[in-house]
């Protein structure tokens, strides 16, 4: 059963979880394990060659690092730093040492242990879209994101079990940037009980975010720093540059003991070589340089190896997503992550400008690349549109359908004697049907996945019901979900402490992003 009903399904309870049968089924989505062997595009020799080429790039060319404090740490850690050019070069022994202290797996901890997300092996977590400045829906069109939209997206994330980690949803343009993080992080911890993702936009904002999350978990400072409770993305400026907020974010997250998702954004033919192998070599070099900084700051700091390699339209230069090249690059990135033994992040991306057929098939291509490549963490799993410039309410729901269907494919298939149905086959006999036999009647309520969006009725029934497209049905579902939403229970003392912290920091002027 789905955990979000349409009209023909049982009504959802106010907490965002369906009735008991659906609840039991969708709770299995909380800690997914992908049972399938990862696909490969490179031989082991090719993987080793890419790694060696990346080490060579770091030794001979290096990485431009715009942050002076980060360059100081690199120098103290044994890298060669040229202050005039801001270039940092790395002996391969330094990188190898950093990889030896980076955890090969860890767990992101929820307030409820059932929300914990292991980052290792074949475990897989889905996080919603993060970062678009715009929001769209089929009725209101495309517009600047607002705080109300942000809260709506947090409610939608809480309402579907298949989303296990939060993203930024949409950037609320109606809140000043120096206090925006205070309002958004407060809503993350008030409207959901899922693992937060926060941005690296300067030490001040990072400290505020982690302090609020620490308060929400009811932890001491030492307890918070001892385990992973939140995460954030670090993007390099390809090719071969690490800017100030990203470099300092690597340091700050490491000092807090929280994992960074280190993700070079390499578009083959634009900011990266036109070949998939070349683009992955560049991305791998940038990731290794960034990983090294985390271990210089704090040995044992957790890291997720991120990849976001795609191609561009060679006619216009526009980014393309969900392409065959995107999927093959994802397979290759997964191999590189496993080569150095780290958990791996990928994405669900599309270049489509509306929640249409293009957005669906490009997203499914992206998801196949990530999932069958052996990904542990998929960011932008639900809601991404317009190459990441917009979040779509309808696309969020359409993506939830796809994610739930993938989650169902991960569930084990039983083949015990009762499942072989020999007696049922004998009962029905030649030319009969199985609709009413005992075997079917005992199992039909839970035998199959019940779709969230898909309409399996015949043409006449579909037409009589209004001939709604999948996008129109998705609009109805997200509106009903918000109307029925009730937030998880909160300790009033914790809520009061977070509100007091937010009020104080606003009085102090908040924290401006670092650029």
C-alpha cells in the first residue's frame, strides 16, 4: 500500500502515515538496502588508472584554494602551498594518508533510531530536492520561492517514508539571507523528525545550524560532535578550484564531526573534459583534494564521495541531465567511490522545464544510473526541475511514485512452498482464473504495490473520472497531503529553547553568508 492515498484509497492518518497495512509496508522504506550488484563501465585497471591520473594532477598541477585559512591548514598538513597563485599541490602520500583515516562507512543518526541512515555497503537513502530559488505548480506557475513554500516542502518530506533525509527544498526569497538559515533550520526540526541537510555558507551560519540541531536532539556539545546527525554538500568550482565558503565548510563540518558530501559539479565539454573518463578523472582529483582537507582538520571526519557528472548540449552549451552519459558517468563514479572505500552520493536530475514526460524519463534515467551504480545517498530525489533552478510540487509527487516503486523492487521475493502456489494451481485448473481462489483471497490486500499517482482504470472509467493526467493527479495529491498534515510531537521545552536561540541570533544580526 502507498502511504499517501488518492480518493479510492483509505484516508491517511493525521501524522502522515497510512492505515496499518500501509504503515507496515512503508516503514520498510526507512532503511533501504539495494540487493542488486552495481553496474560497471570500467575495468579494474581503468579504475586504477583514473585514480593514478587524479593523483598525478594533484601532484603536478594542484588545486587553487581561495581561502587563506584553508591554505594554512593544507601547508601545516604537508601540502605545498604557493601563496601568490593560491595553488596547493599534494604529494600522493598525503592523499593516501588522508584516505586511510576517512571512515569507510558511518551512520547518520535520527532522533528516533528507526530514522537512522547507514552510509555504507548497499544501504540507500533518498533526500529531497535542495537549493532551487524558484517554485512552480501547474496552477500558480513559476515564481520565486517563499518561506511558506519551504514549509510546505518540509511537510511533504515528512509525509512520505521513502524520503529519509531532508534537503533545502527551495530557497525562501522573502527572508533576508543573514537570517534565512535560522528560520529554515528551525522549521526542519519542528515540522519533521528526519535527518537535516544544511548549507556551508560560512562559519557563522554553520555554527547556528548545528547548535539548533544539537538543541533539537537534546544533546550536549560533546555528544553532538561524537556522531553524525546532519550533513551538507560541498561543491568544488570545476575545474580545480575550491572557493572560500566551500573550503571553510569542509573545515567547519569536520571540526563539528558532521559529514560533508564532497561533490565536484563537472559538465563534460564545459567545465570538464568532453570524455566521461576525463570528466571523472577531474572530479576524482577535486574530491581527493577536498577529502584531504577534512582529514587535516580532524582525522576520522566522516565524508561522502559525491558525484554530479553530466554532459552539455554541444549546440547551445546548456546542461543536460538524465542522459545516457549521465547514467554511465554515475556507474563510473560509483566505481571510483568503491575504489577508495567511501559511501557515494548521486542525484535525480532532469533538464525539463515542466513536470512532463521529459522530466519523468530523464529522472528515471538518472535514478537508474544512481541506484544500479550502487549509490548510498541520492540528493534531489524528489522535486527537482529546470536543471535545478526550480522545485515543482507536482514533480515532487511524481518522483515519490518512482522512489516508492524502486523501494518495492528492493523488497525480498519469497519462494517458500506456499508462494509456489501448487495447491492453488490445482484448485483453479485449466482455463480457470485465480481471482477468487483461496490463495488469492488470503493475499490480495498486500500482494502488490498500490500506486500513489498511476491510474490503472480502463479508458471509460478514467474518462468518467475527469480524464486527469498524472500531473493533474499529482497536484491533487500534494494539496491533500498538506491539508491533512500534522507535525510530529515536540518537547515544548526544546521548542522553547530553539525559539529563544533564533530570537537571540536575529537580535544579534544573524550571520551573513561568506563569499
